[in-house]
């Protein structure tokens, strides 16, 4: 409980600085976000199949967005 209170107060104090990340260009934040996503997908089960599924669904979503599909 104490760790949650301390972490919550630190996050509350740092929220102003963290909100400034939203004003950065996407070309700066994309490599960081993609590396975190890829590491997280692999660490979930340690399987390369998860990475391929992540990339496959990502490409499918990108194509659907470009074609105007919901």
C-alpha cells in the first residue's frame, strides 16, 4: 500500500512533464514506442510468433486505415 501511495504521488507530481510528451512530433516518439511494444510482445511469452502476429495485425490496421475501412 505504501509503494502505491508513493508511486501515485510521484506520478501526480510528474504529470505536467509527462503531458509535454504529447506535444512532440510523432517522428521522435515512434521509435521509442515501437521498441517498447516489440519488447513487450516478445517478453509476454518469449515466442517469435507473437512478434509476427503483432507486425501482421499492425500492417493490416495500417492498410485498413489507408483504405478508409472502419
